[in-house]
C-alpha cells in the first residue's frame, strides 16, 4: 500500500475529537493524525456498511486526494471520465455530450473521477487505522459540552479535548445543535434518491446493457421531474445507478436512510417514464436504497464564538444527496483545516484559526450548495420553453462546428461549474495566513482571543489589505 508523502508536521500536537466516521470524519482523522495531532473518532454505527453510490470527484477534489498521497488508490478504484453524456430520460436518445477539454484538465492538473462511496470510505478507514487513529464504533455522542469542550457519550463518559470537529451529517446533527444552541430547521421534500448497483455478470445477456459495461462516459438521463446517473465501475465489476425524482405520499420512513434496502416494486416510480435500459437495470437490481431528501437550513455560523468546536462536511453545508460537489466541499474543509492547524504554536490559538476556516469556507460552500439546487432544477425541467432551450444548448456543444458558438454554449451551461475546479483550499488558506497569521504568532497566548486588542490588530490588517 502507498504511504503518505512527506508533509509539514504541526508545531503543536492537539487533542482532537471527531463526531462521525463518515467520509469527512475519517478524512479529517487520518490527515490530522498524520500531521501530529492525537485524534479520536466517535461513531454511532458499526462502520461495516459500504454504499455502492457514486461520488463525483471533480478536479478540485481529485487534486487534494492526490496531494494526500491517494493516487495509487484512485488508480485502482476510481474511473476517470472526460465527458458527460446527457440522454433523454424516456427514450435514451443522446441530447448532447459535454466534453471536458483535455487542455482544461491539463491546466487543472487533475481528472474528473467517479468513485464508489464505499470504496472511498474503506480507503480512508484503512488509512486512519494505519495512522493510529482511535476509532470508536457503536459509540454515540449524546451531547457536546462547550466549556470546557467535551464529548459526552451516551454512557455518561466525558471525553475532553482541545478541539471537537462535528462531522455527524446533515440530519439531526448533535454538533450543529451545540454550535448554534438550537435545532436547525429540516424541511421534508417530496424528492427521493434511489441508489443501486448491478453486477456486470447480470447484464451480459442483454446486448444493450452489455455495451454499458464497457462505457467510460458518465450517463445522465434528464427526464420529466427526474434525473438518473449511471456509470460502470470496473473495480467492482458493477454498474452504479442512482435516480432522484419527485414522489407522492409520506416519505418520513426513508428520511436519513442510507443503509436499508427495499424492493424496487414497492415504490410507484412510474417506470413507463424511464427509457428501457433504466427499466431493465432496475429489474435486475431488484432492490435499492431509498433516501427521502430533506432541505436543511444553512447554518449561520460554523463555529462556537470563543469555544473550540467546528462544523465540517455535511453538518456545515448540507447539500442534495446527488450533488456533484457535496463530497468535494468536505474534502476541501479537511485540507484547509489541516493547513491552518499546522501553523499554530499553542492550542490557545485554535479559536482564531477556526474563525479563519469559517471565513475561508463559508461563502464557497454556500455557492456550491446553491449551484447544486440550480443544477437539480435544470436537470429535471418539465416540458416547455426552458427545457427546449437547455436541450438546444446541449446539442450545440456537441453538433456545432463553430468553435466560438460551441465554447459559448459550454460556458453558458457549465461555466459556473468549471469555476469550482480551479480552487485550491491550501492556496486560499496560505493567502489568509500570509495576511493575518503574524497577528496570531505575536499575540501572547495568555491573551483571550476575541478580545478588543486582538480584534483591533486583525481589523487593521484587514483594512490595509483592502
């Protein structure tokens, strides 16, 4: 197995507690432990379930994973795609092909990749254990104490630390309740996310499905009030299919469900609206994991004012389950925090770098979340002028011989998405540190951060930079 590359070690080793052993929690655990901190992770589940759902890893996320030394793992488990194939949801006919130009990917120094959620989780789980992280499964955290900061376990044990990272997901987040001192609004929607995986062996007898096993494109079926994503995952010898669509009735039983499977025929999916290949795939799958989508209000802040608690990942920026940048934002969170924590010289400086992290990450994650919802709306348009215009632009990208027209159509549909690809969290954190880090470095540790004296110094530097 590949080892992590040489990296900068933290100047001071802090005791870190992480709530949640999902992708954000495990990524933070192995990277921060590698940097020299002592990390303990609390997870209410047993850590055994591995989802077959597909995670997009756009260049901004792939670049970070490579920086962490995960390239060998990606070569084994992930699929690099250079084009998205948009299909009519009911017929399967190609609407257009969105190609990520080779020059663009070369400039970004990273690929757009697809990886199974379970594969990435297993990689991070293995690395965290190898780095010496203390992962406690079947250990729910009942509450967070803010001063002094501690995780209070269900059995009543108090685990004190220098910093608590809340990574316990978008629904019913204990960490978020502690930071905001209230329960955030979680509004049910009528949208459902269905995920399943079909072995290649089961697809070989059907010529239409057999061809799909060999495709390296990412298929996106745009339908009437639904969108489906499909891709072959050679490492698993399986085809991954996920569908997001509007459903009727009470969906409360499926809220927050990521592990329990249900029969496909137990849901009125209106299969006649799906193209024949999707219908065949669902029949072969037999069952899938349904998750009802909940719109979670965005937190107004990600940290306790003067305390050492920070929200990261989906607890901090809840996004739709099928989001293209949902996991990328989580990975960026970890990369930025790791960089900032390697610069402090005393644990008393932690609140200031948490403020920096919030400042660096909040606007970007808000923009990504807004883009995800706009993208979902664009993909699920009902028949009408807007949908016709969308399809015309997608066709123009593929069919037009005029490069200027093709580039215009590409930027009009995908330009905002591409803007996300060039972002580097370490570069942004380094810029912040070069401007404001000296204030933290020269402030006596006995001073209370958030005091007028320290705030005045930071305000003065901020005005100078403006």
